[in-house]
């Protein structure tokens, strides 16, 4: 019985370690790609770091390691710009204007 309990604890520990490792790997890659995107915007697109409110790598479909980078500028925080890294090359992936988004569940409500 002790062998079964010990085996279970070892397997559970390995699963937890694997999950933590994957999470750490993706967070590290997201930070690296976000930094690379920031450098690209400053060096190639002539953007200023002080104009950027946020630049953050988030999980997505596509791109290197499934990372999408969201850039928000201080002068227009409602517009989020997205970039991806494909084989190490940063590419623009579109934007989303949150000021034009409609709140769910409020259709047809007047008030």
C-alpha cells in the first residue's frame, strides 16, 4: 500500500512540475516576443517607448509559440494593436477598437 501511495505522489509531483514548466516556458517566450516587438516598433516603425501604455505577450493561435503581442498607446487606449512573430520576424496582425464594441446583453435596451 505504501508503494502505491508513494508512486501516486511521485506521478502527481511530476504532473505539477510539467504544468509549471510549460506555464513558465510560455510566459518567458511571451516576454521575449513582447520585448522583440517593442524593439521592432521603436527601431523600425519609429514609435516612442514613452507613448506606449502597455505591450504584452498573450497566448493565441498562430505565431511563434502561439504568442500574440498586444500594444496599447497612451493617446488612444481604446485601440489595441496586435503583432505576431513568424519565424522570428515581427508582423502586424490587426487592431481592435474597443470603443466600438457593444456590451453583450444590452441589445434593444433604451435608457
